[in-house]
């Protein structure tokens, strides 16, 4: 299959491209920066032919059309993730129009296999005992969260019309070889670089390599719309740190904060952006997720696709070793993992 990929120079997209190529498919990338394609894929000895790199934007119908022409499948991974208030409109516009042009465009063309990357966070509301695919779509408070929710409504309506769209719902995504140190990888980095935070709720992640393998399976499904949650086990925060301590051979420095305090700091952070606009990751949404996340159930994904997610310890180890290898963390910070 020739698969058009958006976000191919990002974390999820680059891993998914590598999985598709390894399985014998070819790719066509719609990217903002051709030089980044070389920076991301050269270390893996992967040369994407120039004719298969379309420089453009997911909000530009002409570049989307050019990238999609001649393709049999689509993976739409691209999203603008920027938490500054000044960028709110741009974030919402980019992500919703992108989903409309790419997922909607692929459906209109009648492409047989369309994969859209959503987020498990669209299922989240505080107070639920567990998240699952039967829940209504949640709105969120940031422009990014609202853009994912609105895109989700659009993509599901296309599914309801019978288009062969497969949606993945990742929890926090961790793993090596991240071109830009995205959300969960950045959180893990700060826990080691600065200090860990223990609170209420759970930490639930999926390994980016498992997510890429899941996208490959979704793409190769013979027909119909499908939805799959992509998540490993939800670890209560003390258990998350116990696994890390065991891996590194010492106790990671950490402080305990009540969930209510972190949630209040998220509200204050969002409010401060009215006067000082900064890309502060501790938003109200993020603190709700960190302190109230009940866990999302991926049992149906495992049964339907015969898919197993690797144990969190394996993901944490690979991510920490990569954080050191890429120069983000000093080797001493990851203890005995640095020697193995
Ligand atoms: N990371 C997580 O924990 C997480 C969790 C749940 C869901 N997700 C979803 O997973 C998907 C992939 O995220 P990621 O973690 O891989 O983030 P990422 O590394 O920031 O990748 C986002 C990609 O989107 C591209 N992009 C942004 N705006 C664009 C535009 N206007 N036109 C074309 N391309 C554009 C970026 O291009 P450049 O390479 O040029 O920057 C980048 O390649 C997103 O849909 C996100 O919502 C992520």
C-alpha cells in the first residue's frame, strides 16, 4: 500500500512511518519542513524519495490533494499542540480543518483504509471509575482539547456514514526517538531532571512503538470503521515511582502533592495566561488528567487485534536510555540503567 502520512516528522508519525516501511508499504509524507525529514529518518538509514515528500500544510487543500493523489491509505497524525493563549484560535483552526481536509478528503476519495489519531483524553471526565469507548466525547478546557473533541465528532460522523476510518485513542505516549520531546516524554524528563511528583490518580502510558504497530494493524484491517484504545496498565503514582526506582537502582527524588493543590495550580496557570502568555504544561486539563485519571480499558484492543502492549518497565527503560543518549539527561540521573 502507498500511505499518505501527516505528522511524519513528529513522534508518533515517525515511528508509524518506520513500522509501515518495515512491513513493506511505501509512504508519502505531507510535511512543513523537508529538512526535518532527513534529520528524523537519516539516523535509521531510511531515505524517503524526494517525490514522496510534499511540503505543505494540513490546512491547505491543494497540498493535501497533492499528497493524497495516488495513495491507497492515510494516517492522519499531525496536530498543532501549543498551550499559549495567543495560539488558541490557530490550534483549534489547524486541528479541526486538518481533520476535515485529510480524514474527510480521504473518505470522499473512497480510500479503503484511513487511520486517524485521536486521544484517550476525549473520553475523560473527572469522577468516572474507568474510561471506555462507550462514553460521550468530552469537551476539555484548552483549545487543543476542544480541537481534538470537535475533530472527533467530525470523524465519528464519517464513520457513522460507513467510511473505513480506524481511530486510535492513545493515553500518554512514551518512548525513544522523539524528534521534539513531546508531552509525556517531557514529563518523564522533568521528573528526572528536576523532581518527581506523587499525587492521586494514575499514570497510564502507551509505548510509541506499540502505537506504531497498532496503526499498522489498523491500516491493514480488511474493511469497515473501527476504534481502538492504545494504553498499557494504569499505574497509581506510587507504583509508577516504584517501577522507576527498581529500574534505576535508587530512590528518585520526589514530593507528594494533594490532587486538589495541583488542580488549583492548573486553574491559576490558565488564568495567569491572560496576563503572561506562556507555554505552561500544567494546565487545568493536564492537572485533571494527572490527578483524576481512572485508567482507560484497552481489553477490547487486545482481543480484537490479538495485540499485546509491552510492560511499562520496558518502555520506561528505553525512554530513559534514549533521554541520556540524546543528551537531554546526564547518565548519572538514570543510575544503573546507564550501565546496562
Ligand atoms: N504525545 C502524546 O502524549 C499524545 C497523546 C494522545 C494523543 N496524541 C495525538 O497524537 C498525534 C501525534 O502527536 P505527537 O505526540 O507525535 O506530536 P508531535 O511530535 O508534536 O507531532 C505533531 C506533528 O504534526 C505536525 N504538524 C503540526 N501542525 C501542522 C500543520 N499545520 N501542517 C502539517 N503538519 C503539522 C508537526 O510538524 P513538524 O514536524 O513540522 O513540527 C509534527 O510532525 C496528535 O494528533 C496528538 O493529538 C498525542
